[in-house]
C-alpha cells in the first residue's frame, strides 16, 4: 500500500517500569537493542521515550544528555517523541486517577513539560519536528460537574499552555527545532472527546496564547495564531477515541475543519463486548470482564444503549455491578489490550477502529509519528500474557502488515 509521506513507527517505553534515569536507560539497553537487532538491524530505529519528572531531572544533570545522545547515535537510535503524560510512578503501584496529577493548573506540570521540550530539542535529529504527549488538562470527577470550577480550570490550563507555547517559539528560534505539545484526550479526562478538545482550543487556548505571543514576542496576530497551531496539537490515541464511540474519519474531519494538527497517533485497542439480551449470557460476559479487574490503572467503561446514548462508569467494578441494565447493548472499557489480538473468548477488541485509522493514514498523512502504546502487559490476565520483548515485536510487525508493507521493511525509521 502506498502510504504517502514517511511515517516513523515506534513503541512507547512507558511499557517498561522505571522512574529514575538509570532505570530508563537500562530498559532501553535490555529491550530496545534486541528489538532493533531483529526488526531494523541496518536502519535507524525511533524511540518513543517516556521520562518521568524524576528521570528528566536526572537526565538534565551536567553531561548526562550529551552522553545519552552519543549512545543513541552509536546504536542507530533517535528520539522524535516523548511521553510526558505520567508525571510520576507508572508501574508496580496504584496509579488510578493519580496519573492526572499534577494537572495543567499547576506550576509543576508546566516546569516538567518545559524541561522535556528542551531535552527533546537537543535529542531531535535535524529536519524532524518533535512531540511531547501530555494529559487532557485534568480529571473530570475531581470537578464534580461544577461548571464554574470547570471553567476556572480550563482558563488556568490555557494560561499555563500559553506560557509553554511562548517557550516553544523561543526554543525553535534558538535551536531550529520545532517542538509541539500533543494533548491526549482520554476517558474521564477534562478533555475526553474531539468536540471538547476543539472547544477548549478555540475558546480558551487560542485567545490566551495568541495575545501572549503578540504582547511578549511582538508577533503579528497571524503569526501568533499560526504558532499556536504549530506548537499545540492532538495526540490521537485510538483506544481513547474508540471509548468515546467517535468514528476516526469524523475526528479527523473535525480537527481539519478547525485547522488543528495531529502530533502523533498512538496505536492502541480497547476491550469491548456486545451484551446479549439474556441474563445468563450477560453474567458470562461479566465473568470474562472480571478477569481484567486489577488495582493499578483506571479501566473506565462507556456503555452504549440501543438509542445511542452513552453511560459512563469510572472503573470496571461499578460497571460489573450494573451488567443487567437492559437498555445497554455494548460495553467498551479503557484497557489497552494487545493490538494484534481481535478476540478474547467472548470479548473483542476495538481493533476494527485501529484498522480504520491505519487505512485513513494510508491516504491522509496527518502526522509523521505512529506509536504503539500497550502499557498493560504487567496486569494482563495470565492466559494472554506473553514474553514482553516478543509481544512488542509482534505488535510492531502487526502494524507493518496492517499497512501492507513488505515483510523486509524496517519496523521503524521512516516507513515510505
């Protein structure tokens, strides 16, 4: 299949535990190098680098970043994108809603993201733009439906993002590297759907950021406007938009109409099931979903009724308690399952949505970066858990095949 402009395919290293820089670097050596040897032995391999706040502080120590950059060059690796969503510990602990802390109203989130931007500008090869994924501003349940409080959080977040955009514009002038922030809507995030994302962008972010760039950097209105579009983009996580029951073509059309760019596509799949009418059948579906209940991550459920209305549950257990809600015909849950598996006994994945996205990308090159983002290997039920390195390789191979690339094509570098 002719997929037009070159894509960089990688996987997000948030799959590997490690909050310190030493742990992150060790995981790259333990996992990334063997994967490169098998999938791209003679081609450069992209790294979807995840750095916690602690790891990024340690990487900022004198000499560390230059040493890492030299190692990347020696190994035939390069870093075009960073995951800056989880601020702190993401493995072997209870994460749940803490993944949204600190949110975008806080100085800590802004300082962390600025640090990542400067590090990425140093690591990024010439000729590429670089992206940093981030949280959907905050977490809806913390706001308890309070409209005034929600508006305040949106306003404060836009103010912080406007300061970040200024930093990114200046950074581009200094380094000739374009770094963009890729905001990632997700279930129960303050930004959850494409409509919410576009509304925030147009009503809060554009006015504040444009005014700041004009006042502080002397940009014209048109130049300031363009700078916001260049430096703040959407992170399209396929699992998350499948949870919102948004068709990929509709999401991309809404973004295009608003002039908003996609910074990266995170290739991921959610767990789903069509609910039978009989109680016994539903109880069996509930039993199979119950295998995916675990204490580390939030697994929100979005249920769709026969009339198309959506019902939201904050996690799997409360949804399981409501399995007999007769008006509901489908469940989708926020559990990043392996993208190469379509069925799990009577459960399915949203792999069909993933295939739709890849088909659209084949004719509509909206971003350079495709990043596999299955991070739940540690908490998968034993029946579908596999060796980690083998699983990563299998996911990258699946994407290659889904894009109908030749079997000998490198898994990363530039797919063209």
